C-alpha cells in the first residue's frame, strides 16, 4: 500500500480526480482559495493499493496558532475546507470496506509522520453515503439531514413534491412579473456579494460567514471557472435575491445565497430555486443539493429547503486521532488553561477537544 502527499501544483492530483467521482470541494484550486481564507496549507493524501485509490484533501493548521503557553510550535492538525470534501474513492475502491479500513490506517500513519495529531473531515453526503470504518481512533459522527432534489424525476413529479406554500409563492412571483435567470458571474458578482452581506448582517451570522467577502468570491470564481453559476431574481427593476451554485459530476450544490430585506416577505428565493432546478435538469445533472440548516439543525432554513423535496442525505464527519499521545497532551494543556478537567473536554462535542474555546 503506497501513500503520497500532493500539493495543489501537482498534475497528478488533477489526473487522479479525472478518474475518480468528485465534487468541487476536492479540486486543488478550491483548496487554495480556502487556504488563503483560513491561513492554512492545502494538501491531499493519496493511498493506493492494487488499483484502489483513496484521496483525502485537507488543510494543515499549526496548533501553535492557539497561542497558549507550552504549546508545541511544530504540532499540526488537519481540517476539511468549507463544504463537503470528504474522502474520495475511485470505482475500484467503492464498496470495498477492507480497503477503506486499511487505507485509513495508512492515512493515520501518514498524518502522524507529518506531525499531525488529529484530523477532522466533513464527509460528502452523496459520495460518502453509508460511510463506515472500524479503525481505532476514528469516529464517524452523524450531524443531521440535508435536502437533495432528484433531478432524474419528471418536471411534474418535481412540481408535485414542492409544498403548496412554495408553489403559491412561485406562482405569485411570476404573476408579479418577477424573473429568475442565470447570469454571468463576471458582471453580477458584486451585486451578489452586496446581497449576501446584507443577508448575513440581518440574520446575525457569526464572524466566519463574514470571511466570505468580495475577495473570497472573486477567488472562488477564478478557481471554479465555468463550474460556478449565479442565479438572480429580478423584481421591479431590482435584483431581489441571488445565489451561487456549483456544478460538477452531475451534482449541483447550492453554495451561498441571500435576499434583499425589502423583498423578504415575497420569498424570491423560492422562484430562484425553482429556476435552478429546471436549469440543472435541462443540463442533464442528476441532483440539486440544497444542504441543511445552520449547523445541520432542523431550523427554519432547513424547513424552507425541505419544502422543495422529500429527498434526504445524511451529513456526517470523520474524526481521526492520528497521534493519541500528542492529542491527549494538548487536551491536558487546554483543560488547564480553561480551568477544567481534561475529561470535560474529551467527552464534549467539540473536536479536536484541545481547540475548545469554552467548557463543553
């Protein structure tokens, strides 16, 4: 079994993706955008054996960034970029649980040798569906449901699956002369950013969401090129809502979106979603993934998305402790800094426990 570490400038990274089902989240250019936002180092670990391949994209962080007395300056951990990168398997490896477990053991060993004591991977709800592993030190955590629209169904089926409240709002928007359409990112990205920023301020989003600024979205557009699409709803001479969507491997992902406060009650996003649904189906895509609620909660955002489809995916994460001794040492130091017992952190929900900011 062979393990290699590739950086975004590696042509082999792109070549492996050409032969492996993937989404945008595993593209080297996407990881570069995320690395710039999070001040991390992007890499992918590749494990191969007898034609079977596993790819694990991640961002390396220094534990010394926590700026606590006594932290090892060269100690690292790994985290997925924003979204659903997961672990990719080529066709030969899919369904081979024995290979997956052996590959994860090799992955943990490779991470440990790089000085990485833990890794947090957000699994892909479709590409990593029914993900299982029995490797010690590796835990799969279920966070909740996301909403997915099966575009292989007929237009009539898709419309009938839409809740009556959404259908009424879509029809009302159309009667008012509102128009939803796909527009070029090159010309409309600034107005999208303005609407997104207005929306995040209105809902009281945390600081993380404000890291997605004009520069980030320009970088995302440059990285994804024609894989990135922008849908807007024009109402009364203004753009009432706007959403960014990615397209790769027959999958369309709803990435970011927002609505002008002045048009919030009319819910132009219902018309926008219906437009993207029809557009993606016409292009031959198989699924439109709307995602879930904030933090995978069944909140009003989830209920809004659920009004378009009964289709559900599970959002899971994989937590790896590749160096148990170093991990526990960091937990002990963090617990001391917070004035709590180490078990309080270890038994909490936050991972890695040594990055907890409050008692859990």
